């Protein structure tokens, strides 16, 4: 709306000036001037430069004479003014103070920001774009603060001299002759008639000699690129591709290139620190952003790890800045502080093992704290403050964690109904599948992993089916499964050989009750054949009948939830959103110009993803990182990721409708509003997600159809096709020959691909990320690891289990330090920074200032998201929807688009940035 107001305020000059638009637009509009409206459109005309003025003064009154001189080519020198806005970093301002201090001793003038406009027209003598004279911005000569002394940014005036036959500006080149980088925000010509939204760091010339190139905001397909800037469009892409050699310069380079995951281990520390290289024939994986760090000493195939003297490289404009970086740093410090006491208790005093489940709850702040510190004296009405109590409680509360939503309505262990509810409305709603054959079968090689048949039998579940046979329950779509057998079985021998790690490959059968909730009715726990001879390789547990079976059932559910937590974090969160999106982002920067309309559409959905992924490789999924330390999978975590990518991940199945149908949670039905019918009516993730999916698809359809009128335009777009081909053949090269890749030959194909990408980057990531602490932050209900297998009669531990089953369960869970470290990470990952940009928000619509249909599509999408938000709030109050409403049931808000800062368990950011 800010942009619309600006346009509305220029009604006078709008009648006098005509904007250059593409030939495509010219064929679809009448060559008439239009009145200013909320979504203005500008008539097309021949290329003019109506914004210029003579070195004296040019006003609206003498525009006709100025325009005539342009057509006559009289060679008159004209001056046009520009406003340059720069974000003031602390380092740059320190440098400027140095320049001010030394100004009187240095008059060489070899400094400043050198800029040169490039015309859309060709200079017949050079056969390149026409150039203005160089203009220099030097802070030592002029420093005009905008907005009453705002220290965050400064705006400066620059004058450009051009010939009268210059034509329309299409690009600008910038050279930084200072010693420090600058963040260039915008360049506005003549009060906004031509806008360059730069928003990029410009490095000193001595660091990067190439001139930086910025284009006008107008979105433009390759075929419509003006002759004067065609080569610059290619040059800008060449700069971002690099040459694939050398070590990337941290905090200065802006090169996007690919590499395998050869930076997760450190062979120099010994064989125990070696990790597989992901992105090879043996271990397929998406590619990451190349850093070019030197190899380790002992094996040149491995890249050296980051350390105190070497930061992780990401292209300069991808680095966290400002509020986002400060918020991350604050949470890191807070996490370290909260871990001090647990570390001392666990590793120094050796008393960090929980004895009772109530001890675990003491980690959290009191939900309903009675204010005993401040009370009013009834006799005289004065306020009495117990300072010691205030200090003690404040200190205690600072070191404790907020109470997660998951505790509400639950006892010390996860209830059966809650386990089923979380499969539909928890932090991992992506694993639940409908049972279509019983007993379930494994897809693993039986010669390596034992019989494919499950140990689950009809007699295990028949009594829980309300009188139906198993076949009837399958036909009535009443049976569902959480199946983690194939995900874990190949790695169990290694996992269980680790210290304090014990895991099963689990299968859980759930029954859909008459009220629409899921109830677990059988759990299968499997071990590799030959391991733990005292235990059966497969055992089945059913809901308890007595005290002993009750506690065994709780232990079995803990193993199920541990499996679920690992697959959630490794597959659904890291692989499917973070890792698989990275090649699409790298390829977009390498193959599509910033002026390409598809790049402009995707830009907010690519923000900061490379930075957060680099941090994850440094501290989360690396050898010895958070996942290896805190999850049952341990050092086999990345192998689980690779196996899932190889055998399960398919881009064509990442669209929400396709994913639901694949898992048997939906089926095509033309009678339904969106053409599909859910198998479980009260499935909050799917119910809310489908509303957003189809709203997003409508917006993308309008956008794509505006720029691509037929399949030929899609197929002949060299940048678009180059992007998609590079994604398939390089970024996801281990699946290059897969037959399931969607084609990209029609606007419909493009709509599907783009909707899926935006869905993954925004909605799907939010669904599996921002509920991690609120819905997964209570270890007894969702343990990331379990330390013991179920005890068997005759085992030494069985007597201990019978005497103190609660203590046995507690000793199977992470200790105090592991728990608080795990919670600190979940808390950071679940945070929204203050500057978060949510889906439906676009802070800069200037790219489409002459395209009212596009602005209207964005506006309609934003309004539809607000309507969806109201619908979700209404659903959360519907007591018939028992998976999102009821006593102790937290509302499902993860797909509500808007949110405030902090851990809110809601909000859908545009991109994967946490």
C-alpha cells in the first residue's frame, strides 16, 4: 500500500511521463493513457527519457521541448539527479570517521562510490549500451542523513550527466573505491521515475575489481531484454557462477557453486571422526553450496572443518544481519547459561540422571506461578516486596525453560490418544500412513535384514476394531501406521553398539475411532537377527491389562516417539526442506537473472536458507554435532538421511495433494471443493494446509500466466530451462536419471513446480519446525534418544524394572545435561526473529509497479491468508474436532500465517531461515 500511495501522489507527472514496458505488454494494451487507479497501469510508448533535465532547470512545463531534443539527437548534455540510500554498518561508519579526520591531509580524491548509468539503447560506435558519465559519491564531501538523523541508513544526492539521445536507463554499474564494503539499498532516479532496488553488499574494488551491476526493478524475460543491457545480464550471472576454483572469501564473495557434503567429519582427529561423504554413488544426497576450504591433512577428499579462525562461507548477501543475527546470538548465550547447572550436575557431581518424572518437570518454569513475592498489607494497604524471594525466583526462572504446550493435559508419560493426535497435529504430521495391506511388509533385502514379514498378526488387533475384521477395517479406512522399520533397521547394529544408545525399528498400528481420533492398538519392536540373543528379533506389544504391561507399554511408546523424533528431524525437516531446497536456490542465482520474473517471485522464499544450512552443517548434522549427540541415530544420522533420499524422496511427491494421496491420507474426488477427499476428516495439518496450498496455487497461476502465454514461451526461456536442468543434473545429480522428475514444458508445469517450491520453503517447513519446542519440548513424551531396551524376564534389569518402573523409564531417557542441551536447541529453532517476513507479505512491490495484475494477485493472496487465519481460529474452537480442541488439547496454529517474535507455535515465514 505504501507503493500505491506513492503512485497516487504523482498524478500530475504521471500524465506527462510514460514508462517503458516490454513488447509483450505493448501487444496486449491499447496505446492510450489510463487514469491513475489503485492498481495503475501505464501506457506504452516509444523509449523516452522524460526524467532528464538540462544542467539549468527542466520542469514539467518544458517537457515537450526536452522530449523533442531527445528525438532530434541534438547532442545536448543533460543532468539527472539520483538519491542513493546506503545502510550504515558499524565498520563502515568507523571508516568514514577516519576519512573525516584525515580529509585535510588528503586531497587526492581517489575514493568514493563510482556509478555509471547504462541505457537500454545500443551505442552504434561501441555496439554496447550507451553510458552516462561517471558519477562519484564521496561521504567526505556530502553526508545528508535522511529522516532526521537516522543512523541506520543515509541518503545522498548524485548527479549523472547524459547525452540527450541517451534513452532510458536499464542498468547501473557501481564501483566501491573505499576500503570497506557498503550495503547499497536503493538508487532512485529523479524522485522515483526509475528505481534500482539493490539491497546488496558492494565490496571494495581492491577485493573484487569487477563492477557491480544492478538493473531497474522491472521484471523482464530474457527474450524481452533491451539490447543495451543484454550483455550485462549475462555478465552478472557470470560473476555469480564463479569459476569453480579456489577458496571462497568469507564475508566478501558472492559466488554460488556446488559441492558434495565432504565437510561433516574430520579424519585428522582419528577414524572415529570420519563420516561418509554425501553426494556420491554410495551415499546419494543433494548438493550444498561450495566453500572451497582446503582439504584435511590425512585425506584430500574431505574438506577441512570450520574453526575459531575460519568461518563458514555463504555468499555475502545470504549472511544473517541485524536483528536476526542479534536474536540468534542472544538465544545462544541463553542456551549456554541454562546448561551450566545441568552440566555440573551431570559431569562433575555425577547426579544428572533423573530418578522420577517429576524431576524432569522441575526444568521448566511454573505455568501458574502464584505471586508470593508481591503482596498487599491488608492493615495499611501498602505493597510489601520480599527482595530475597524476588531475586531467588527471578534467578531460578531465568535458568529454567518455558513450559511447552505438549505438557498441557498430559501426565508424566504420553497418553495413547496423544500419541495418535500428534501424528495428525504434532510437529511431525508427515509420517502417518493408511494401512493398505496387513500385516505390513518391509522393502529391505531379506538376505541382509531378515524376513520381510511383520510379526504383527490379526490376533494382536482384532479386539480393538469395534467388531470388524481386519480386512473390513482396512476397507473402511480405519487402520493407520507409523512405520519406521525400514528407516532404522539397516543401521540398528551400529546404533545399538554406541554408548548409552538403544533403539528398535518400530511399527505402530493405530485405529481411527468413531470420534475421529487415532488410538495405538499394537506396537512392533524389531531388532536385527542375531543381536541381543536374550531378546526376540521381533516382539509385539498391545495396550496394557495390568501394572507390568502398563509400564512396558510406556517404554514401547517411548521407543516409538524416539524413532519419530529422529525421522522427523533427519528426513522431514532437514532433508525434505533444508537440504533439498538448497540446489534450487543455488541454481536460481546461477542461471536466472535478478530481473527474471521467476527469480523475483522466488526471491523472498530463498532468503537466508544457505546461511542456516551452513550453520547446520557446522553444528547440527556434522560429526559430533547436536543430532549425533542428542538423537538415537548418533553417528549414523547422515546415513539415514542418504538412504531416505535414495529410496524415498521424489520431487513430484512433495506437493501437498500428491503427498497425501501417496500416504493414503487422501484420494481424488471431484465432488470435493479442491478435488481431493481426506481419509481422516479431522487432520489439522492437511485441513489447514490444503487451504493454503490452493490459495498459493491460484496466486502462482495468475503470475505465471501473466508472463507465459503458451508452452513455447516456457520451453524457449533459456534462463528458466537452464535453472531447472541444472537443478536436476547437478544440484540433485544423484537423481539425474530418475523418470519421476516433472517436465517443464508448459505454463501448467511451471505452476506446479513453483507452487511446490514455495510450499516447501514456507508452509511445510513451518509445519515441521516452529512447533519443535512447544510440541516436542518434553522429553518423557518425545525423547530424542532411549538408553535401554525393554527388560525381559531373566534379564538383570528386570528386577530393577519391577521394583521401580518409573525410575527405570527415567534412566532410559536422556540425562539432565542432554535434556537441557536438547531443549536449548529446540528453543532456538522454534524462534521467530522480530524482522521475520511471513507468507503473503512482500515488503517491496516496486518490481511490478507497471503490472497491476501482479500486484492485485499478491494482494488477493494476502487477503485470502487472513481469511484462512480466521477459519483456522474457528476450527480450533470447534469441539467436534477433537484433534485440535478439547480439555488439555493445544490448538493447531502452526499454519496460521502471522506471528509475533519468539516461540509462538504459529507463523509461516516466507523462507527456511531457522
